C-alpha cells in the first residue's frame, strides 16, 4: 500500500480564500478531497477560480461543500440561500418541485467546480426537541422523507455532482447536538429499520453516491458512535442495505468524536469500521496528526492495508464519476416558488394594512450575512425602509417599553422554534398579553404554531428565500 492510497481517503480543510502551500503540496501527493466552508468562498467567480486552482494540483480531487439550501449554505453564505430548505419542500410534498430545486442547487455547484454536495439531510423530524435537525428535515413521515430524498438525490446528481445522504443511521431522534456532546438514542435496530433507515434505502435505490455518518450512539445496537461502528458502517450499511458508494464521516473534531491536534483516534476507528473518506479537523496541525497517526495505525496492523485499499478505490471511483458538468443553468425562481408555497398561514388580514413594527427574535445570526438576509426585520426593511423594529437574541429588559414604540402600527413578533426555547415562549406570552392582535411569525419549524393563539405565519426556515416569501406575503404591494 502506498501513502497515496491513505491520502486518497482524507477530506481536508483550510482557512481563507486561497489554498495554502501545505494544501497544494498535499494535493500534489494525492489528497483525495477538500471541503469548502463559507469562509473559503466570496462569490461565484472566486469559487470557480479556487476549484480550478485546486485541480491544477490534483485533477481528480473531490471538492465538497454543504449546500442543503435553507439555513445550511456555503456558496451563498454571504447573501443567504436562494432555496428554502427541506422542511419547506417536504411540507409542499411535490417531489417534482424538490427535484427541480435540487437540480438548480446542483447546477450552481457544478458551475463553481464543486463535485460533492454533502446533502440532502435525510433525517426524520421525529423529535421536536432536536436542536440540530428541525428545518433541515423533509418531515416526520418516513415515506414522505424517502420520496423527497430520492427526488433531491436525482436533482443534484443530474449535473454529475455527487449527492450525500446524511446522517446515517439517523440523527432525528436525538435531543442533543453532536457538535457539542455525544447524543445517545434508545432505539432498537428494528425501530431504525421501520423509520430512520427508510430514507437511506430510498437514497441508495436512487443511486446516491455518498452517505455521511452520524456521531450518535445507539446502545441497543452498539456501544460506540455510528461513525466508528463496524456494526453500522459495514454490517448494516454495506451488508444489509447494499450500499456500494463512498461513506464519509461527519466532522471528526465535533465534540461527539473529539479529534484534535493531540489525537486522531476517531479517524483511525472510523477507517477501521468501514468509513472511506475522513472529514478531518479544520486546523492543519490536527490534519497532519491524523495523517501521521493513520499511517502508523496501518503499519502496526490496527487498520488493515486491504481496508485502506478498498476505501481508496471507492473514493477514486467517485471522483471519476463526479465531473461537475452543468446541463442547465441554476433556476433560483424554483426556490422562490417553493418558499412561497411552503408558508403556513393561520391568519387573516394579509397583506398588512400598514408598515409594521417588528420584534424580531427569529433571525439567524451569522457574521457572514448582512441584516437583510439574516432576519425578517432586515428583509422587510430592504423592501420597505419605513418598517421599524428591534432584534432580540435574549429576553428583553423592558417589554413594556418595546411595545410602547408600536403606537398604531401592526405588530409582528418573529420567533424561531419557540416550543424548545423557554425565553421565547415567555416573550410570546408577554407580547400577546399586551397586544392580543400581534401576528407571530415562526421562522423555524412550525412546531411552535400552537403558542400563537391562531394568529401565525410559519416560514419553515430562516433562509433568505423563506424570509423573502414571508415579506412578500406580509407587505404585498407595499414593498
């Protein structure tokens, strides 16, 4: 086994918008993949130039990004996504529209030179308390999620951009975030077969080229997270479900696994368990540690050479297929259409009779986004500068003073998944007690609709497309 084969199994990351010298050298040595985040991308022209530069050093490199639409976007991180995300698509339940949206995302990626999309998220929204899935899911019904999973995979892959179904065998039941802690889920294998695995089976039947692992422990099945579990990655995914493509890990520095500059135990365990492409930590020192530790593990027989050769062959086959060739132009109008159709409207008197005052506790806070893309208040102001309001990220000190500013205007209260945020529940109660006619706008899932006393609009996501659809409904011709 050559070092090149081990390098083929690694998905590296870097900071900034130009590749550092160490990454160029690693690509020259046969690095299999590079994962781009928002900080690597400033716009379409820069992305195209960056991917071309990476391929000058390795023409066969996989260039990946997380482009789910909605709240998870890398290519459009500075403007917000033109597409509304899975919750909206699942709620509409039009698989042709889902495929059309995914095809547009695929075209955008292909034009930029990205040939592996770490999407779709095929987790089932089975636990309303889940802090990390929510609007990223197509819904709570396994059959519906499966149908839209297949449509999304076909849309992305129509441009020879590989899709990646995640997070295997399912993250939807968890009540914690694997970025922060290790989720433990008490589900049996049969329960997973009946529910969580159904969308993965649909993805495999649709020809999905890649599957991403979940950093979740299922104690009734194995004592370790699925990412490093042979029972899940080899026996279940390969053996029972028959998946023959590339298995990629979720990020190995997440707290649930914890690889760092001092340790690469997760990378070793994942490769030994059956993972093919290792999503390495973001710092070069940690990536170098992973490379050295993995090489040592192979020399010592902790990971077999056959296991590495098997994974390298799969990654190379994926790279040979994923040539990122756009067959049509992106169609952002499909995203706008989907976002508008997905709105849940439980209110009368829309559009509003006048410009509103907005108490906005539902914005997606991101340093990459300007105000008009990150919050309902910002989007409304971009359409009608006379809109006034305040943004909140914590309980207000003096709610009476805020409500007093409204005067004769319509009052909007934006929240995000208030059903699992006690301070937002209190905010809804406090505002409605003072202004019973307040219209509540939910910018997350619609699990919090029951808190609004029947005066509610749900966007099913806080991506730019979702918020713009809500603004159009609220303002009508006033914008």
